[in-house]
C-alpha cells in the first residue's frame, strides 16, 4: 500500500474518534468498582449498662462496575461491648437491583460497662484493578449510666454522752440512695482528735447500707462540726461527696481518782518504816487497764505500785513502803498512769506527810504519860459528873420525903 494512503487512513481514524468525544483511555477507566459503608441506625439510641442494642450498616455500590470479593469486618471493639454475630462478613458480588447490602449486628453492653463514648472500628475491602481497595470507618456508641449517692443515714456513739477524756466508738450508717452501684466506698472522718479517721466499706448496692466504724479520743470539750468525706466510684467514674455531722463533748468527768490515803504510822518519826496506802477508784463507766501509781517521795524505799485493771465502780490499793530519814513536812507528788486504746494517760495529784524528830525514851514516856493523863481526866470528869447526878437525885428524894411528913 502506498505510504501516503496509510497516513491518510490514520488521520481519518483519529478524526472519527475525536468526533465521538470518548477517548480510548477514558473508555477503559470509566468502568470501575466502588463500595461505601454507611451507618444506617443504632437502636435504641440511648444504651445503658447490661443492655442489648443493634447496629445497622449499609453496603452500597457507588461505581459503574459490579463490585466483587467484598469483605466487611469489625477490627476493634471495646471490651465492655459484646457482639453476638461474626465479626467478618464476605459478599461475593453486589448484584441486587438496589446495589445495597444491609448488615445487622446484635450487641450488648456488660454490667460494668463504663459510661461515655465507645468507638467501634471497621474495615471494608473489595476487589479493584490493579489492587484491592481498603476503606476504614469508625462508629461511636455512647453508653449512658446512673449516679450512685452514698450518704450518712445514722450516727451512733458509745458512750452516748461523751465527756472530755473519753474513748469514743463512732458508728456511721452509710446508705446508697442513688440509681447505680457505689463501688470502692471509703469514708473519711476529718476530726481533730487522736484516733481512726478512715473506714473502708467496699461496695454498696442499690438501696444498700453498711456501717463505717471509727474510734477516737475526745481530748477536749466543746461542740464540733466534723466533715465526713465519702469517696466512691459509680457509672461516671470516681466521685467524692462531703457531709457534716455534729459531736458534743461535755466537760471532763472524773474516771480515776485518789479515793483515800492511809499512813502507818500516822505520825512517823525519823527512822520509822512507813506504809503508805492509796486507794485508787474507777468512777467511770469503762474498765481501765495497766494502772500504776508513782509517789515521788525523797526517802529510801519503793516509789511505785502496780494495780492492773479496775472495772467501773471498783477500787484497788496502791501500797508503797519507805523509810523516813528526815524530819519535816512533805508534799509528795503522786502520778497515776493508765493505758487505753490510744496510748498512756496520766493523772497528777499530791499528798502531805509529816515526819517528827526522834526524842528517845523520855519523849516516848512523856507521850504515854500525856495519853494516860488525858484518859484519867476523862475518867475523873465522868466520875464527878456521875457523883453530881447522884447527889441531885438524893436531894430530890429527901425533899420529896420531907413534904410527905409535913402533910401528916
């Protein structure tokens, strides 16, 4: 064929294609596959704890070529959401007249699901040339929850009437008035006394109640407003509520006291061995333990006596023996110590002791004579009183007789 003729045919072909308006390359590309995934519905729209719901997904063809080898899968789901269907769905072709495929997933939240947004991640894959196409999606599921409301429902103290110095057992009733379980409940008592300030309860169910126990030493009197801080977790995470209780501490009452003191001999002389007996009385309403009495005297001998435990309204002797080697008048400090739940407590007081100087046998004889003289004087006085009474009676009798003779 003539080369000029071939060139003419080629020019005519190019002209014909240009008249149709469809380039050769565009004709091949215009035929393509396309698939989109669209969220159809979440039912119900409000999802609570331990509740079932459905998730609907539409697969829709968006190209000019029938999509093939389609895979839709859930690739990530929160641990507190359970899916009952298979996580992977395969579709060979989207050949329906509507070019749609509807997927339904049945799901459920766990009883301890955390309220708030939850992301479900999905992946769509379908065949395409020259390589497969991958698309990623996220669906937000919002879980709603309820509030717990642990509150102070009761206040009890033992003893009921608190005095300064008492050891107090405090019982706080804690009740859940909310619509959700209160977990990890801790009750803090922000008091200014020495003692226990924190009580752990644990879990409070709906309308559930438990007791928080505290113990403290009421070391001063007055009216006290004590903050009660309740820490807990509910459907919305960690929470903290604060309440206030009132405690009245009355003026100090005696619990341990020095009931009596006995010194034997009563008036010791220098060189005498003295037995000092102090009776310690528990006038309170609680048993008191580890009672010791310490007399800080300046003499040689014992200074401490151990009593032990005294029950309410019980007393016990503290006996201390020593030798007085100096005359004079002494004010001896006495310290009574005891133990309770918060350590050692003490009470301080004083006693007086007089020690006479020794004057030998003459002094002793003089005292004996003085005592005998006093006794003799008492006997003589009694004798004189009796004699006087006899004489008066005799005179009265004689007077009565004379009157009778006169009448005759």
